[in-house]
C-alpha cells in the first residue's frame, strides 16, 4: 500500500542541477530524449507532461470530479460561469478559439457556447499532448455542435501549438485553462508568453487561469489529498515508463510526498513540488531508453521538471510575469474564496 506524507512549508527549495535546464521543443516532441535527460539529471525527474497519456487524462478527470480537497477546478468553473461574457473580448468579428492543453474541453465549452450565441459559428483549435484523447474529444464535440463548430485539432506540446498559430490570421481568443500553464517551469512560462506575444495582434486576447491561493494546508491537501485519489495521476508517469520502455519500478517502493514553497518576490512564484522517495536502493535497466538508473535509498524521483510545479501567484507576480512575456494584464476575475484568478492578457504596444 502506498504511503502519502504531506510536508509543510519550506523556506528553501532543493538544489537542481540538470543535464538540460529545460528541453525546448520546436517540432515533434522526442519523448525518449526528454526521458533520458530527466532520468540522467540530478535530481532525477519525469517530465510533468509525461503523465498525460490517455490513462493520465482519465486520472486527471477523476481528480477533478472526486477529490473534494481540489479547489482549483470548482473555483475556475464558478468564475467562468459568472463572468464568461465579460471575459470574452467584445468585437464584431468572429475570433478563432484556440485551447492550449484542451483535455476534455469541458470548461472551454463555456467559451464555445457564448461565442455561438454571438456569432452562430466558431472555429475551434484544441491543442493537447495526448493524440488519442484529443481525437475522442474532438469527435464528441463534433457530434454535439455539428457544422456550427469547425474543429482543427493539433496533437502535440505547447510549442507545437504556438508554432501553428503563426499560420492563423485574424483575431484569436487563446485559452489556457485548468492549471496547465502553471504546471510549467517559470522560465518556460515566460518563454512561451513571449512566443505568444509575437503571434498576437491587438485583436487577440490570452485567457489564463492561475492559482492565487496562499494557504499551505489547503494547497497540500489539494495536490496530495488525504483520501489518495490524486496519487494515481502522479504515479501514472512511472507506470507509463514501465509499460512503454520496459522499466520495472514498483510504486510500492516509493513514498509519494509533496512540499509547498512560498515566495512573495515579484519575479518568482510560490509552487508545489511532488516526488517519490525510494524506500530501498534499486537499480533498473530501461531497455527502451538504453539506460540504467540507480536510485539510492531515500533518493527522490521528482514527478516534474524544474524546481517546482503548480505555481501559485499573487497579483503583483502575475503582472510581472505578463510583462516579462511581453503581455499586459488587462483584467482578472476571482472566485469568492480567492483561490483562482482568470486573467485576460493583451499584447503590449511597442514604446
């Protein structure tokens, strides 16, 4: 039986020295290269996106619906339901709707429905790492909306999706919902905002959901809930490594732990770090990757790249983040508990 320990606020983060400081993909992602880099790093890690195959997407949906401690989903939905007409930019033209990390597109349907009410038709471009899950969701949406919704799905990582945006003229509403944006490293957040700012005109808007909660206990319970529902999502990366590349790490030999690290510095964020700590010394040859990994007793296998995941922000940090990425925070909406901010960014005008 897997144990779960929740560790309190730490004033300093673990030191991370990696073989690569972040793989920046400009085309089709080479999963094997990314996995080798993560497992050869100090400390070892599996990229956060690797958990999101079809099974991981199902685990994610289960967390959203069954983890009563997970506040983000409920807070985000409440904001969108109350403010969707304000969040969508006004204008006579029909904007293309681009959905970064679309998942099951449940929340994005609020945007689709509102745009259809205004314009009668919508072009929808979902971007998702799981090609199989993306195809199933696109098929379901086509059955629901018929010819009113034109779907041009993009299977791939965020960089692939942003690259395709260069070929899309006209106004765009780009959504980044469900915490997908904040699960990147801070450096990748800024890098990708810069890429987006280069393809956004003054008629484009970026809508991003960000976690603004600052409560340590509430955050830790949300990401490693006491009932254990969320653990399958995190461990899916290990199970997938075993299944796809011939590794044999038993998750019974890992203690899943979480740490919340707080920061008020404008050029930083607070964040959560999640890892499995090895209960024993274990050596595994991974035939599909052509490498052998040596996990010492009490060594940590991080389940994300970078020093943390699931960033938490205050409004000053959000403004700074946008400015560093070449974007201007136009407006934001929060829920009554101040857990989530749905933020609207526009491209900064050159001075």
